[in-house]
């Protein structure tokens, strides 16, 4: 599943890029008018994180808001060294 948070289920949402023309009333004009609306997508801020899930360490894609809220238990830093192959 791409572009979805594995913890919260947060995914892309739809919206519009609104283009306006004119001078605002605050600046002395007659007001801004919408001239075009183009569809666009708002993507969640996904981060690839090493986390502990069901007792094992694996990579998951998590929204930044889930990380800030502390919903993810990050894996501890690796301290052991890889065994070198004897040749």
C-alpha cells in the first residue's frame, strides 16, 4: 500500500489549487475573483522508520504526526558487530 500511514491509515486527500485575479478590497480594489480551480492532491508526510512491531524490528512508513504523538516505538540502535567470514 503506497502513500498510506501504517499506524493511522492517513492517506492522500483531494483539494484544489485556486487561482485568483484582481486587487483585494483591503488594498483599494473591488475584490479578488476566482478565475481557475485545478484539482490537486495533498499527500501525507510519510517517513520510513525502523520500528518494533509484534516483537520484531522492521521498516514501516509512518506519518510524521504519528511520530510526534509517540504512537511508534522506535527500534534501539544496533550495538553488535557483524561476524566476519573466515576465508
